[in-house]
């Protein structure tokens, strides 16, 4: 069964900026191409995801649990897969398929270096971002503006959000209705202030699956275990990444060295570095949060280093 009607299929060949207004939505500062799929379900493609065209459609990675059949489940407490998809010229491209944990209980332990950078209220009220919040905060981080005091942070690209038509009981999704209603209210307020004529809504009983670019490389803990990083390197890298986020008035509450990806050089000995520091990419955002801008810095680089990673 086809997923799109003929008119929508023709749109896949149109540039993102040239899409008709009835197909364009906006949530938390991110523009989307919103496609209503035959049989139900919605697909929200970002500007990055639109470049993948048909390869981002669910039949390429979701239908018949293809993400499970062809992909590899990644370590962690969430449901995340690395999945190959076919791209032009017969090659494959790896993507990340991640099931949103919106409105689930947060089994969180906040490391001291992170706790030093945020008020206690942010930790006490921790909740998983809904998928549109997550893409919004990630896009905010990617956009900058950048300066010597606000260094750019590399991340995986947000490509698409897919909500299949199937509805579940709340216990099957692990959701708390009260928590979910808070996300609905925040999204509604955003839509009223900054949305387009195409509404973006959250469905209590439907799944949300996020689709990201895969970042090549190895995480910092793997590199430490393999002898590429010393314990001091690992600690300094972790602390620096916390401070880099804080410079953007952001924090990842469950931040870990495993969330930092570095790429070894081909000789397998050294790591890419810039200005004497390791060049890393950040890959986990479901607990990425704003930090109040009027909050005084609670920890210096020296204090963070002494706290340990």
C-alpha cells in the first residue's frame, strides 16, 4: 500500500522553501514539511530530512519493524537503533531511530559537575522532552550565535519525527497523562504564538519516533578503554562539554562521557584536535534543558575538573 497520495508524491521533488503553505508547519522555532500519510500517521520532515526525500519515509526504516530487522539496538535505557538506509547510487547511510520517552518517569542521576551548573528546581522538575521540544532545543544549540565565549557544539542532525497511526493504552507507552498534558499545553502556547496555519499537535496514545543523522566515530569511554584517551583527557573533555553547553544557557541533565563522539585519525593513534582541545560531537538530547540566564555560574573550569568525571 502506498504511503502518499499522488499529489504529495510529486511534492517530494520540490525544494523545501518552495513547498505550498498547507504542507509547512513550525514548532519551537523549527520549520517542518508535514505529510499526512495514507492509512493515518504523520511525518514531520526538517530541512535536513527533506534532503533525504523518499528515504526518510517510514517504509524505508519503520514498516514491519525494519529498524529492528536491519538495524542494531544501541546500549542505553531508551529504545534507540542504528539503521542503514539506501541512498542514491546504491550506497547506504546510517541513521538513528529513537523512540520518544515523553511523559514517562525519568530514572535520572545527575552528576555533580552537571548539578553545579543548574538550579535544583531544574533537576527536581526533570522530564523527557517531547520530540518537538527536543528538535527545537537541538536546533537552537546548532544555530548559535557563536563567539569565543559561546563555542559551536557539533551534534547529529535532526531529520524527522514520525507518529504512526496505531493507538496504545497508556501503560503500554509508560506515559503519565498529567505529564503529557503539560507538554500539550506548552506546544499549544508555542503554536498560538509562533505556529503556522498547519497545526502541530501531540497525541496521547500514539508513539513518536525521531529520526537523526548518525555521527561517525567512537564515544569517549570507548576511546578511554582503548587507550586513546587518558583518565585526565576524559575528565577534561567531559567537564569542557558541560561548560560549553552552559555557555549556551543549556544543560543535559543526564550528560555522560558516552554522549561525546570523537573521530580517530586513520593511523589509529591520534584524535582530531583543534587549538589543543579534542573536537567532539554531542549525541543525546532528550534531557537537554534551558538554564535560567540570570543564574550565576556556580562552578569554574578548575572546580569542575576537581569534581571528576
